[in-house]
C-alpha cells in the first residue's frame, strides 16, 4: 500500500482529513494510508446525538472544535498527542477487511513492545486499557477505515470534553472515561524493548513502515482543491447537528456484534412520520435510515402493521446482528424483553423533542 502525503504540511481542520479519505476512495485506486494530527477536536459518529456525547460548554470555552464523521462508532477526542490513521482499500467483504486491518495494527504495536490485543469489535487494548478505537464505512466498493492511537494525549481534556453515558461506562466496569484509556508513550517508557518508540517521530515512521510497502504519492494542488470541496459537506449544519424528530418515541438495544443502536420514531396521529437512528453502532453500509423511512412513513405504529411493512427486509445488511424482530420491537416502543411501555406509541405525539445543541 502507498503512503499519501500532502504538498504542504500545515495545521488543518479534522474534517479536511476526513474529506481527504473520501477523495482517495472516490478518485484513486489501490490501497492508501496516511497518518495525521489535529488541534483539540471532538469527533462524533454519524449516528450520535451531539448534546448527549459532548460537553459543548467546555468545548466552546476551551476552543475545542466539534465535528461529525460519516462512519459509525463512538465519540473521540483528539489533540496533537493523538495520532489519526486513515486506510483506504477496495473489496466487498467489509468485516474481513476490517478484521485484517485491526490485526495488522495490533501486530505493529506488539513489534514495538506494546502488548496490544484486539477487544470487541473495534478497540485495541494494552494492559486492559484502550489505546486505539477504529471505525469504517464503504463507498461503492471502496472502504475507508480510520482510527486513533493515543500516544501522548491529554486524558484530562479528553474526560472533560467527552461526556459518555453512565450506562456505557458501567458496561466497561469502570468509573470514568480517564480510567479506560492509556497513552502509548507511557507504556513504551516502562518497557526496555519499547523505550525507543517513546519518541513520536520514530513511532510514526515505524507505524508507516508496518503498513506501506509501495512508496509514497504526494497529492497535487488540484487534488487539494477537490478535497476542500468535499470538506464543505462536513460543515453543513444539517449534517453536523443531525436531526431528532420532535414528538418521538425512543428505544435502544445493545447489539453484541455492532454496539448500541437507538431508534427514535416521529409520530403524528399514531402514524410514523420520521425514523432517526443514533448510537455508536458500526454500519456495514449506509442507507438503513432512508430504507426504513421509505417503508414506514405513513404506516401505523401498531406492531402488526410495522411487521407487515418490513416483511422481507433484512436490516442485517446494514448493521451486523440486527434482525427484523429486534427492529420491530424498537420501532413500536417495546423493550428487549418484548414488554410495552406504559404509554403506547400514540401517546408520544405530544412529547417534546430534545433541544438542538447550541454549538457554533
């Protein structure tokens, strides 16, 4: 795979690099890899609610930028002590490709003296603490995989900028976000074999050598201009803030193979008028929300009618481990045990939706 470089190295917004991934996926062939760093920034998954994941007041006060990415997964804090990795490749078997990337990344860290192990669907741990989180999405047979490597990041700022739910922390068996993560530099300094990699320059170069074996390509100015155009799509307020239908019914489920999925159903007169998906789940492909709205808008929120509207539909094509039965329970306000809430779906018509986040 080739290392990709920009014609000039300077500080850029995080979304420029996300746009750079898209450019490589859309307009180039072969495998591409690059490593980048940004000033303090929070990036949330495509399907997450900003106000539920980010301490917006802290970020405004301390100049922490906040953006949304087009892949799934959870909320990430990044600064100059955190390395971001981008890998673009072709192929239809996304789970296989993603697993291969995770194994390669863990092997690179082990060769440098960090006893890295893959945990769950997208994390890498050293000594039981997270040093890397990863996500992916596909664009017409081209796949973008991106992830983090905590090298010497400010865990204090990370904890203040990100506000994960208490249930998510409890599921990890810990009391705070800071307790869950570790910096690789600290890990290397405790190892005779890894001590030399506490130098970030050597670490980056060794990481690149572990992935890139076909030389490098420097993008030209025309490519940078196209990337800047793509970057604007990430800055669109509709994309940045997402939407949460007012007068909605919300239910959540934890999918062992994919993560947390929350479904909000906007209702009017007992009929579905909008469907919104949120959570840190990983998507196999885009389009689940639009596919559901196409089938369900105007349909009664009664279980039998939702089931009939989804007959023959396979949500597992979009989110691994999600079946129609689970989806129907979420859409009709039943919990994972199949029980209905005290107020039926029609009662949600007058419910007040959450206020939009006020982040500028």
